[in-house]
């Protein structure tokens, strides 16, 4: 599987897990849907593409500060649960 496809699938799954646990809905709420769309957009614009490092190791911070805070929260809360999935 190529790197960017795996990145999209991972962030998508993390946001889905987060929204279901935090917002108690079976479908994505509007805020989580917007975050997922934003993450996909930023991934599509990543200058590294297939050579993309993990975001935490990247020298380019491509998320707006408020979105970065949201993604960190999603990763913190859904990261441990993704292992089960």
C-alpha cells in the first residue's frame, strides 16, 4: 500500500473512532467531518508525498494552529483504540 493512501486511511479511522467515542454518534458530526476533509486536503498538498515523514518528525507544519490542536486531540484519544481495530 502506498504511503499517502495509508496516511489517509489512518487519519480517517482515527477521526471516526474519536467522533464515535467523544460525540456518541454513529456517523461523523459536522466538526469531525470538516476536520477529516481538512486533513485529506493537507495530505494532498504534502510536498513529500510518498517520502512523507511522520507529522511529528516533519519540518513543515502544514496544519493551521487550531486544526493542529484538534488533530492532536483526536490522535491522543483515538491512538490507543486504533490498536484494537
